[in-house]
């Protein structure tokens, strides 16, 4: 039987320091432990794959560690840490509210809360997807959440904060987890690739990070998929093919043809995109994003908003010097209208082609207005 473990589990952070992209939250929690100012109820909110449950487990582990270091991290050597690492800790109770959302489930939890910890000082109750609890289950939970025993700490995690009733929110210390930046995800993937002995191109990892849309777990799943496809040599080309992503070259060529007012070449390029199986709407959105990147590259202060690898960033900076900002703004207006009209259009291909023809005519129109 294979002992293969997916990267999301194998490289799940075990300390506050290794949590990716949530420095302000981990710093606050470490200070709370250090100064003994821990709340009795926490609510961790944020989109999928940003570290809510991972941080909850690290917090639970660190609270009960009997030999924390100077950086307020668990020692991994005491009896409490060992039992936690082995999955045998009696001080940490996890409940999946998606499948245990009834009043009876909450009553069973409340019965357990009364029992004092046998090892360590706190019993930590992690309730994942807490927004899935029924209305009556929430009400049954209120009193215990407001006045829990001194040894109990609740950590609630949710992707949909707006579904939680205000009376629960008012009893919790709320932490909003942000989407993880593309650079942070790409750096973490490079670390894993190095540990696994995989030769990985930075541009390829950056593309995976962009595709993950701020979710590290999604990025790790894509990374595993690409590694299965490519083996130990992960290239930008392999990532692009596997994820079926349009290459930057297409968009650079469209801009080049538009500046040359070369309508036939622009239409032939779009035909090539369609024949390769890409969606016209996806092409319009990608081209708008490309023009946006060119616009932010016009000023060094906004260039940092560009979330691409160094090589591609250099291409954007050079290309932005060849096109006027006002021209980019008018091109974005054309593409924005095409984006809005796409789903309602009866001839979607013609809609995109007409938008490309307009892009190729913008330079002439500008020169006529400003001779």
C-alpha cells in the first residue's frame, strides 16, 4: 500500500511561524498567549484554504504546551505536544458542524465541556464550518459560549461569517483571515519543491499561485497534480498546458497588433485561441487583465500591484512604454462592455471579434481627435 501523502497534509504548518500569509493574526495570538490574555471564544473567518483550521490547531497545541520557547511556539517535546502530534490529545476536540449540526450534537459537546483537562490547563473545542449549525443548535450553544468553564476555549471557523447570528458574533473575538498573496504562495511552493527535490521554474509556480486565487490548499492540490504530470521537472510550459491557461504571448501579440492597426492578424490570433478550445469570454477577461497590468506598470509606485514572476514583469514594464495610458483606458472600456454583453449575445464570437476590431481602431481615432 502506498504511503504517499498529499502536500496539503504533509506540509501543513505546525507552528505560528510557518503559517503562510497571516502574520498579523499569528502575532496577535502569540501575544495573547504570552501575556495570558486569551479570550474564551474565537471566530476565525475567511475563504477556503487560507489557514483557519490550521491556525486553530496550532493555537490549541501551543496553549497546552508546558515548555513554550521564547518565540511563544510549542516545544514538540512535552507530553502534551507529543499526544497532539500523534492525534491522541484528550484536550482538543474537533467538531465538523457541516455533519453535526443538530441540538443533540451541541448538547453532547456541552456535556464534554464540563470535564476538566487531565493534561495541561485548557481544553480547546474547534468547531469547523460553524455557520452550518441549525438555528436551534446555535441557541443551545449561546449560554455555554458566553460563560464557559475557565478551562474551556472555543475556536469557531467559518467561510460564511454573514450566516452566523449576531448573538454568537458578540461573544467571540473575531479574526478575519485574508486571501494569501500570490508571492507568498509561490514562495511556499518553491520551498516545498526544494524539499521534495523537484526542479521548478519560478514562472510556473507563479502561474499555479495565480490560479489558486488566494487559497494555499488549492495551490498545493494543483502543485501535486502538475508534479504527477511532469515528474521532477516542473516547467512553466507544463503548468500552462496542464491548467489549460492562455499564455501571456497571446495577449502581448494582441496589443502589438492593435498598435499596428492590424485587424486581420488580430482576428487570426483569436481564431487560433478558439481552435485550441479556449472560451471567448475567458479570452476577453484575460485581455482586460493584461491591459490592467500594462497600466499599473506605467508608474513605479503601482508596479508592485503586478502579481507575476520577474521575467514576465520585465516584459510588462517594457511593453507599457510603447502604449499611451489614455489608449489603455479606452481599450479597457471596450473590453468591459464586451464582458458585460457576452452572456446575452446571440453571436458571441462576432462580439469578441468586433471588440478586437475596435481595439485596432483606437489609435487612429485618437490621432483624429488630437491631430
